[in-house]
C-alpha cells in the first residue's frame, strides 16, 4: 500500500493557496492477446495467489496510530461513517448553527513533486503529497449558510470556493451544478487578501482549525484501509467462481 509513502504528521494548516487540480492517474499499459484464447487456469491461479498475498500483507499492516478521537472530542466534533460508505462526516453543533466537515475516502490521489537537486547542505525531499478534497458546511437552523469547497494538500488547507448553501443545494437538485454553467462566486484566491484572511480566521474560531483538519488524513487512510480489505475479499470471492 502507498500509505507508507505518506508522512503521518502534517504541519498546522494555516497557509491558504488556490486549489490546484491534480493530473489524472495514468495506469500502466498492458498488452492483451489479439485473438480470443481459452481460459488459462494457471493464469487465474496466479492472479488469485497475488490477491491472497496482498490480503495477507494488508492484515499485517499496523493500524495507523493517531489521537484523532481525542482531538475531535476535545473540539466538540462527532464522527459519522456508514459501514459500506466511503464518506466521513465530522459534525459540531454550536448555538446558532452547525459545522460539518465531510470528505470521501477513495483511491488515493497523489500529486508528484518534481525532482529537484538539493542545495548544498540541504536534504533531498521527494515525498509525494496526499490530496484530499473536502467540503465545509456552515448551516443555521433555517437551512441557510455557506458551503465551502476545499482540499488538504501537503499539510495545507486550500480553499477554492465559498458558495451560498441554498444556491448550492438548489443547483445540486437541478443537476446543473456539475455542468459548470452557473456562477457560484469567485475563485477564493481572486478575492481580497483581507477577505481571505477573514474567512480563514472565522473558520479557526468556529472549530475548523488546523488541529481538527490535521485529523483528516489519518481518518482518510483508516477508512481506505477498511474499504481496501473489503475489496480484496470480494475479488477473492469472485475469482474463486472462475477458477
């Protein structure tokens, strides 16, 4: 698993940069036979063996050691995750509104850093960065508020858009949001620096601070590990039918 490539400790999430879209992962090309062939039993047996090895290796993988539960409890957050869903929701109830931080644990996206020659006296740093898209929702009792699109990348929180919650929900229901034809507001990095700083300070004040957001990568990887184990089990079951 690639979690070994990712540093467990991330720095305090204070810097704000414009959201950068990562390149799509390009899978390694494989050559297939041009003519149909009869099922090859040794080939599927070899495949099943490789899946079994992956499963056993994953079982030996140590659980991610973190104090996320303690941190979330200290800041008044509760965690919700469905057993068969990849979505994780962190919720905090305040006097006048509710704060929700949500993200999905999918196959991990990695932004590769370009190789750079270290300067004299500096160490070579070639670690890839984990990118986790997330949403921060601030909603009052009347269902009004903000939906903030963001991402965590390389230990920093990147805000990309701040949208009226009612507009966001209406567009989502009408299926026009994903078409990109609606104006939801300016890109975050295009608004004034004072306004950017004001939003970041407000998020810190209400609970979406660096310590809480630093829990997201560990929660992401813990969930991904569970889902990966479940996927391997299902692959084993299906392959056994064709052996």
